[in-house]
C-alpha cells in the first residue's frame, strides 16, 4: 500500500468535488416528495436518508478543504499528477460501483444477493495484493464472502424493515 500523503492542493480539489457533490445530493433530497398528502411522519420521507448522507459528505468535504488550506494549498499552483498506477484504487472502485449499479441491480438477483456479491468482490479485490503476499488468498475469499453476506443481509433488512424502502 502506498503511504504517501496527498498534496494539500490535491486535497483542496478533492474536498471541493465532495462538497459540490454533497450540495447536489442535499438539493435533490430536498426536492423529493415528502408524501405529506399521505400524512406520513417526516422521518420516513424518501429524502431524509440521502439528505443526511449529503450533509455528512458536505461536512467531510468542508473539513478536507479547511485542512488543505491550513496545510498551504492556496500557495501551490501545480496540478496533481494522475496516473493509473497511483490511482488504481479510485478507478477500480468506480468501475465496481458502476458494475453494481448497472449490472447487478435489476439483473434478476435479489437485492440482498446482488449487494452481497458486490461487497464480497470489493473486499476481495482491495485485499488481493496483501493476501497474495502472505499466501492467504483462500482465507481472504472466505472472509470477503462472509462480509458480503452479512452486510448484504443487514443493508437489506435496515432499508426494507427500518426505513420502509421497497428494494428491487
């Protein structure tokens, strides 16, 4: 694993992107129907969870921006370099998320199983190098599958039973 810290300027850019995304999420959740005509409690409105997640992202993005400014980001003008070798984790995460959203969800698999497969593959891929180095690939696959099944079941239960969200 690469332990080099990102430059303050890279953190400034990242924090700004996260903050803009968070604001878009909060605006979208605010515009969602609150189901007032059904007289549902306000905490069960469809936009509550995305709004809270957007708020959390906004706080984290703002903190990242502030930290980068305190570290001297405004004095730097060089754009951070980008290469697959240094950003493979980010690109792999994006590909896996798109595969989950566009391939697994709606593929006929139950939601909990599609989520379990996504989480298991995600964990296995990101632990692969370390597990291979110490010779525990099989154990890593079993652990990833266990995480996937547990998390898939918990996510399904929480959204379906607690938040009353109908899942595909």
